[in-house]
C-alpha cells in the first residue's frame, strides 16, 4: 500500500519568476523595485542564481513593504 500525498510541499527558496508571480508584477517592475531598494529582501547567491527566502518575501509583504534600508534595520533589531 502506498500513501497518497495530499499536501503540496512549498519550496523554501524562490527565483525571480516565483517572486514576481507572488507579487503580481512584471519582471521589469521587479528590477526597478530592486534597483531602487523598494524590493527589500536580499537574494541568496546560490549556483549563480538569485534566490530569495520565501518566508522573508512573505514577511516583508506582511510588514507593508518597507524600503530596503528600513527592512534591513528591522531585521537587525530582531536578532
């Protein structure tokens, strides 16, 4: 007997396509936000890909999308 998996496992890391889909913005808008600091989470450099922690993107959005400088200060104060 095999058990059926009913829960889908969500990835812990998102690439840019997953981030822009989650935020419902286009790729060009994402790059504008990233360049200006409006998109605050910093990428992890793994395998020459820009990957973002899903939990950080979700947390940033739940905190009303603060600017990168404010977001980094908020993260430092949590530790």
